[in-house]
C-alpha cells in the first residue's frame, strides 16, 4: 500500500509563483515530533530559569535574615554581659547586707555553682544549626547561668531580710539603758552584807539610789509578766523581753503597768521608792538570761551609769 502523502501549496504575496510542497506522512510526523520536543525543551529551560530565579531570591532573603539574626544574637549577648555586670554589683551589695544581717557572705563555691551550674544533658535544638545555632546555644547557656545566679541572690536577700528582722527585734528586746536616773550605790556581787538582815547574801542586781517618785523606765521592749508585791522586794515589776531575757525592778513606790501589758524601751513602768526591805529610796534592778542572773551593767550603755 502506497504511503499517504500531503501536498502543501505555498502562495506568495503579490505576483510570485505558487509552489507545491509534497510531504510524506512519516516526514510530517517526524517534523511534529521535533517541534514537540523543541517546545518541551523550551518549557523545561524556562521552568528551570524561573525556579533558579526564585531560589536565588530566596537565598538572598535567607542570607539577609541570617545576617539580621546574627546581629540580634550579638546584641542580646551584649545585653547579657551588661546584666552579668549588674548581678555582680548586686552580689557585692549582698555580701555587705549579709554582714549587716549577721550572716556569713555566700561561699565562693556556691556563687560559682550559681553562675555556671550543671550543663543540660539533653542536646540543644540549635546545636546542629551551624554558626548561628552555636551562637544561640551559647546565649542560652549564659542566660541559664544568669537566671540561676539571680535566683541565688534572691534567696540570699530573703535570708538577709529575715535575719535583719530578727536582729532588729533582738536589738529592740535587748536591755540597753539604766531604768532610772540616780547613783549606782551597790554593784552586782556573789556575796555582800545585807544592810538590814546583816548577813552575807548574793546581790544578783544593782542598786540605783534616787529620790522617791523618780520615774523607772523599761530598758527594752517586752511584756509585763508580773506587777505586784513580793516579800522583801516590795512593789515589783517583771518584764519578759523574749530571747531568754528577763528584767526585774524592785522597791518601787508605785506601779504604773499591769500584767500582760506590752512596753517598749523608755516606757514608764513604776516610780522609785523604798517598799520591802530597803533603808532608803532606790531601784533594785536585775537582768536574767535563760533563767540565770547576770550583771545588769553588761546591758547598760557606759554613759548611762553614774557611780
């Protein structure tokens, strides 16, 4: 069977001569195949060119973002350095405050643990992200250390505040003034001749001679645990100051407080007199610590005593 053929008539513009072009079906199919292949190649090259353009634009954008991220990480690291310097200043002030609060400064090893501390055992999510990932990991480690140190200082300040509060209360409750104005006529001693009984007896306090009616003041903050008469001591006031400290005031002419009453240093509690076994108006003053009598002059500022 003869192969089918196609005839194409080419008619030029104007007065030119028309031409006939005879093409076999096989040649026509081959030409079509070449045209289709050429179109595919052109489309593939166009797609590759467009894709490359997008990739280059994306790469440029990522590079710009990485540069901005690197700059931001650098700024954050600088701020962390400033924060570390501030925490160091706070740590130095903390040492001073702890001394005022009667606490030892933080041990250097404890401070070192607070700064460094144990490293995390889990792998960092940024560890495999190149240079920026390693920089971010370093910032994270520095930040973790600063957080630990800040927590350490916060706890230290809390301890200092508690100690200062307790120390303040102890100072307020510690006798430090002579309860009345007068002359010290009898010292604390393990044995002395009693002026009335005429026998040797311990004198577990001091005697301050003053005119009848001279005010007697509380030497520190506390609670009145007794206000009344005692054999030999006459009118007596006893104050508990806490921390194991108790003061006693005897031979008063008048009591001005009652049991359960709270007083502070300088409050008027009684008036000097000579009630009980006394030869003249005076205050008999005792200080007891943990149940044992001690020399009251240890709890009186030196410039308050007149011999």
